[in-house]
C-alpha cells in the first residue's frame, strides 16, 4: 500500500518555520516590489531594450558574484544574526533609492547600481535561509517545505507587483522603495524573536577562505551536485528571456501599460502557487527527471504563446502555465540539491546552486536583451524558447539521480577523532594520514572502485589530496595517503562524517584480509628552513 502523501501545509505546524516562512514571504514581496518599480522606472529613463533587460541582470548577478562568500559566512557565523543583518541591508538600500528618486537625481546607470546593491541583500539572505530550513523540519517534509518556499516566492510575485503597481500609479516609484525599506526593518525585528541554541565545538570556527575552498571542493567532487548545477543553469539561461523582456512585451500589446505588466506577472505567480500546492501529487506521478524535462518543454511553449499573443487575455493564461513550469523545475532541482548536501556545508552548497540559477538568469537576461536590440523582442524570445528546450533536453542525460536518492548524509559520530599529540599546535601542518590495506589480488578491481568513491568522499570532507599506492614488492598491499592542511582541519573531518561514509568504510573493511583492521599512521610536516 503506497505511503500517504505529506500535506503541503505540514511544515507550517512548526512555529519557528512558520515565523521564518512569513519573513521569507515578506522579504520576497519587497524583492518583487523593488524589481517591478526599477524595471518600470527604467522604461521611463531610456528606450533601450538592453538597459531594460539589464535591470534583471543587476538584480540577480550579485548572487552569482557573492553567493559563495555569503554561503561561507552563513556556515561560519551565527545564522540568526546574519539573517537579521541582511534585512537591514535591504532597508538601507530602499531608503537610498527613495531619497535619490524624490530628489530627481535618478538616472539609468544609478538605477542599475542601486538595483545591484539591493540584489546583494538577496545574495546574502538566500543561503542562510536555505541552510536553516532542513534543521527545522523532518526530512520527509523537506519537499513540502521547499514547495512552501516556492509558494512564498510566487505569492510575492502576485502581491509584490500589485502593491508596486498601485503605488506607482498613485504616488510614484519612490514610495515603493520606501515601503520596501519599512517592511525589511519589520522583518529584521521579527527574526530577533527567533532564539537559537549556539553550536558548541571544541574546534575553532572555519576560516573564511578555507571555508570557501572546502565548499567549492565539495560541490566539485559531488556528481549529483554537478548534474543539478548544469541543469538549473541551462533552464534559467533561457527561461529568464520572457521575464527580463516582459515590460517591453506588455508595452507592445494593445492598451499595454503598467497594469498589463502587473497582470502578466500576477498570472505567472498564480500558476506557480497552483503548481506548488499540487507538488506532492505531481512528484507522485513522475520522477524528477521526467518532471524537469516536461517542465522545460511546457515553459518553452508558454514563452512562444506570450511572444505572439495579440492581447493580455491570450498572454495571461500562457503566463499561468509558465509559472507552473518554472516552479515545478525549480522545486525538483532544489529538493535534489538539498538531499545531496550534508548540513555542515549546506549553506555553501546551496549558495553555489543559487549562483548557478542566478548566474544563468543574469547572463541570459543580458544575452536576450542584446539579441532583442539587434533584432526585436519577439525574435529574442523565440530564439530563447527553441534553443532552451533543445539545451535542457540535452543536459538531462547527465542526471545522476539514482545516486542522489540513496546516499544517506545523516551526521554520524561513529568515528572517534584522535587526541591532540603532545607538543603539537592545532595550526601546524600539513598532516599526512596513511592507511595500510591488504587485498586479495583477485578483488583488486573491486577495491579500486571502492577507493575511487573513498577518494571523492575524503576530498568532499576537506582533505587537500587523497591517493592510493600499490606496493610493487608485496602483492595486495596498498597504502592510502591523505593530506590535510593542518591538525585542526584533520580533526574537522571527523565532525563531517555521515552515514554514507560509515557504510563506505564498511565496504573497504570487507575487502581487507590483513591480521586486524587496517593500520593507520599520522605524520606532520617539518619545517626545513
């Protein structure tokens, strides 16, 4: 009998998740208000399609440039305090945009610069929010929680443009920026009510650049994460064409104006909310690979319909389908990314995921804006639609979903860290760890396959290198050599052990035929000068 479907509302029973979800909803309303006001203001400052499209690039590229540093900080610092800081950053930028607009000094270049500054707030807050969610809810509710996050983002896509459009029509864009600042300050004070337990560790906090290096290495050594990044980049590289050029699409329609632009955005948000609520049933009907492929095709077709729509009554239903397709693909890949990351590196891994998403979107907005400049808006969207569908279909072949679903990344305390040797300081290194194995020569190929997985696991944990050596004089004797940056970094790897690593060790031990377990020795580098 199939297991009952999780309620899409189940995570909201957790009080902390409910509070942070409300903050996330409000923060995204602010983001959409700012983007809509900035995009519409740009149409009054210039007629260049390139400059209009660059508003989207200015909003999203900060995540591409700053996502990894932000993720590292979210894994190192107190996540609550860091989250609060991001809200006050956005509020400060909102005040600046309001003041500059009211003073009549806003120009196209300055608008892009301030939009970029607002995007920095998004770059900072997204990784910390992504890392917090799996700590608050059971693993079985993670898809529902991410779907709720999608509902928050896309409900904000509805109310953000509506609020922005009403304020633009009645008072002007400056008051959109002012409301953005006020709501961001309120969110900051709400987060202050969240009480967290400080994490106690005998080891010092990771260093900033070291944390970035380890995060990048983890993703580079993770085949599932590489496949996910390729797919999310390919999808948003083409999907952004419609969103970034939507102000111009709206203006070209009969009677098009700010109301038309707002209605199209609201339609897209409504479609996303409907799909997010139906996500448990959608995931029960098709696996992630099929969902991503079908969602990509539906998104491409809906773009074509909007590009050729004679009026808003034809375009709006297509925008609903577009929103359904985008949230379906994004939710499926986000769930896969969360499942492929252990908690200790989750903020860094999800920041890289978001960098790929926003990087694809930001670069795509600039590319399709330039294509529209050389041709026209409709041609640019058509090329993006057809090319994107072909590209996404091609990269779907690189999925490693089976591996992704079965690795158990639950933290494990099965390995005891060695004691600090007398006379050794934590910062000293590098540290060389050597493990001796004796293997039946007839099972050498099997051992090599296990050690390839082991090497990847060691590197993901933070080792600088991991190599296997075969003794040329003693058949079946192998030495595994691992190098860590320092003694502290060596100890840190014991805090990062997961159930998957324990199972992998058991597979190695099952192949070892020596007397007793494999012999382990540790050496520390000596200064030669």
